[in-house]
């Protein structure tokens, strides 16, 4: 088994990813065998680094900020707001009803886009329900007019 001499490639890639956990990544790429970089095989290390290189770095903070704003705007339209920077309602919604089950701040760009689509669908469903539940009143003057 060939030992890995330097982990600089991994740490350079890890620093580009916001919220990534070293031990969790190693654990996943070794199929649960270890959470230590030193105990990885060269093949596992290379595969992990190659996959991490394909991940979108969070250097584009403007895009992430824009996606967060769009998602928050959509959430506020269905009554879930972060008034006074209190994200507890937003986080509760994300933990309970979103497909990713994590707090809002930890969402990446793709997950924020999916969250926005989900919220838009909820908004459309609620509009459809309100439209169906409004009774149509017809008076006798309207019938003969």
C-alpha cells in the first residue's frame, strides 16, 4: 500500500468548500473504513480529490448571496420571514419541510435553487386552493341582464 506523503491538494480543495467536514469526507470515500487521511489508500485519496475538484467552489459569494436572497424572498411570500435577522422560522422550515433537512445557512447554490422552486410550488398550490374555495355569487339581475 502506497502511503500519501502530502495532503496539500486535499486541504487546498477543502478550503474552497464552505462547511465541508474533513472527517466526514474521508469516512465517505473510504466506505466507512476510516476517518483519518493518513489511513487512506492512494487510490481513495486520488478519487476523493478528483471529485472535490469537480465541486463548485464558494469563491462566487455574490451568486450564493443572490440565491439566498431569492429564497428568502420566496419564503417571505408564504409567510416565513426572517424579520430582525431571526432565522429560526426559516431554519425550522428548512429542517422540517425541505428536501435537504439542514439549516438555511448551510445550503449551497443548487440546494437554494431547489428550495426556491419548492416554495414557489407551495405558493402556487395555496393560490389554487384559495381560487377554488371562493364561491361564485350570481344574483337574479345578473341572470336576466
